[in-house]
């Protein structure tokens, strides 16, 4: 195992971004639960420790804590937000609860420019705050490195013990020089090199897959998206003919998607593929179901049922491959973060039955979407597969608010095709949306078409810009483009007489409506 930075996850929604930034800086890292013991980490070639933020307060009884031996291990440690407060509490500092929590942008002033943590940072720069507690008196050996107008100790450090903390979030894009600060910790404080590349991840993943699988057979769940394509290709690279891919057409795919997916996997990727037509089966299970969480769970269970049936036809199958990513894991509150707050179930993790007839292989579980695309390129996948925009495993079921019927599927499928066609063919969009689609709402409204009164459906259009799906902003599409989309949907999609554009970012919303 290469020298590893271990990130203790205290449940922050940004925990995964710390890992992402660390890898972008060319340093291998792993995310581990906050209560991991130092003895278990010591056996895994640790090079440095990062303590993530978290939703709790260190001043509350029973708040998530860490093994104190980590702070006395001699390894460089960086605490971020909650992680800094925890470090401060363990080293004799005084903390208080603020009358008003500080959330959002602030100007950081560097007070000790000679500190290696802030080397070559601007004297003042914008940072992103999110905290309700604050350090008011430092422990022995610590010094205040930076401050803001409302926070006298926005960064602290103990040079002798290599312990550092920041009250803001350097991992988010809203912190102007956050990546530089993380680089200072990794390179100057911890003495690490930027020598970890995606090729290294491929070699390690292949080795782990072979060791896990042995001579057994494996079945891969293909959804048609880039995640499953990359996961299948990586596993196939590891075990070859031991892998059988199963593509399930659940009737919830986009227009023409089932046919294009089968052609891509068989003709382009040359994978051993079984295509299953399960449209009637899924729609029957979903009939009359309106609750979005229930939809996801039903679809997750039905996927597994189909895979179990197909696996039963193949002798020796003991494993199931899924394209689960880091954002799927954190939003579903898996044991990866025992302190996380659940947002929604993901079909890859939240909807699995308690008992399964095969074990999971999730080779992308540690990666973000952009890292998966990079991995796909390393594996030699065609660019049209690598660049495919994200599409949820539950498909159009999460883009229909309310009951799912054939008629409602036709409406959202046709509207979605128009949205994608217009944005794909638009010139000069900067930045180009990361994801864009149509949503069929449960709202019906009065309209006038052909001199006659209509009472028809409202379709919402969603387009976002993002790096990884963990945070997102609504895309500022040109008015002329929105006009074309609206006009085409109303004129070409039966049963729609009104179109709205979603201008909500994530947070507070999620990317999908359900």
C-alpha cells in the first residue's frame, strides 16, 4: 500500500470533497469512520491524518470523538471545522457556542505568513465558513495563524507537534485558495509527493478484484450510465470471461436508450451481455406508488431480484458488481460515515435487501463522477460513453412526481429528449451544463391552445453546473434557448401546456426532484 492520508469522516456533506482534493493533488488517501482506532491505522502505512467537518457540536455530550492516540502519534494532522474544534478540545483549548452561527463567505486574513500551512497564500482571500462553535483560547504550543472579522482563530497550528486546524472549509470551491492550503499541508507539513495517479488506482483495483473473486463467476449490473460502464470494464479487465453483464430494461429509461446501451456494450466494449426486458414487471410493482423513497426501494429490490434470477442460470456466480460512487454512499448514510445525516436512499446502497444470494463488488465506491470519467479514459473507453451525463439508476421514476404510468412516462420521455437535444446542439454554452433533464410535475393548469381551453401538465426543466454532483448551481441558460425548449415541449409533447425552469442550487435542493 502506498503512503496513505487517512481522512476521518465525522459526517460532513463535504467529507468526500476532502478526498477528491487530496487525490487531485496527487496524494493517495482513504476515507475512514471517525471512530477508527490508531492501532488499526498504524498497520496501513499512514502518512498524515485529516479530520473532516461534521454536523454536530463538540460541546454537546456524546458528540463524535476520535481515538486520542491519533493526535499523539507524531503524524501530521489537519483538522477542518469540526475537526479543528475536536483537536482544540483535546489539546486544552477553550471553545464557546456562538450566539449566531457563521455560515457562508468570509474574508480570511493571514496573521502568521511564516507558517507552512499558509505559505504563499494571499494576505486576504475568501473562505467558506460553516460553524456554530468557536475557539476563544488556544492550547499550549498552538498559535493563531489566520483570522476573520467574526473568528479570531480561523486557523491554528502547533509546529512542534505538526498539528494544524482551520475553521473554514478549504475543500469547497467557494474557498479561493483552499486547494493551495491543502497542498501546503500535504507537501510542506507532511512532506508528501504528488505521485499518485489514476493508473495506480487501476492496478490496485484489479489486484483487489482478482483476490476477492478468485475463480468464482461474477454478474454485473449495467444501467447504461458511465458508472456501470466503467465498473464493468474494470472488472472485465481483472477477471475476463468470469464476468457476465446483465442489462435490465426496466421501462424507465430515456428515449431510445435501451437499444443504444445494448449496442454500446456488445459492439463497442465487447462485454458478455444478457439483456432482460422487465418493463411490465417494474411498472406493475410501481403502480400507484407516489412516495419517492418507496419508489427507490422498490426499484432497488426489483433490480436485485432480476439479477438473482439471471445469476441462478449461470453456474458459480457469487458476486454482483455495482457502479456505486462516493456521493451515493454519503447521501445514503452508510457505515462509511456513522455521524452523517441521511438525505435519501440510493438504489445502489439504500434499497438492497438485508439478505442477498451474492456479495457486492463496488470498484468505484471511492471515486467521484469526474474521477470515474478519468478512469474510463485510462481504461480506453470511447469518449461518447465517458462523457455521458449522469442518469439515476431508478431512471425516470425519480423524474415523475407522483404515480408512474405509461402515459406519464411518454410525456417525460419526449420532453426530456427535447431538453437534451436543444442543449446538446446549443453553441457557446459556458460552462456547459453538467446535467440537464425534464421533470413531470403533479401540477395541471389551464391554458389556451388553438383557441380552445386546455387543462394539462406542467413540465419543469432542470439544468445544473457542477464538478462532482455534491454541490451544484443552476445553469444560466440563454433566454433564447429556454424559449426554444419551452416552445418545442408545448407544441410537440401531448398533454403539456406549461413549462417552468428550476433555478434552485444544491444545497438546499438535490439535483433530482425526488
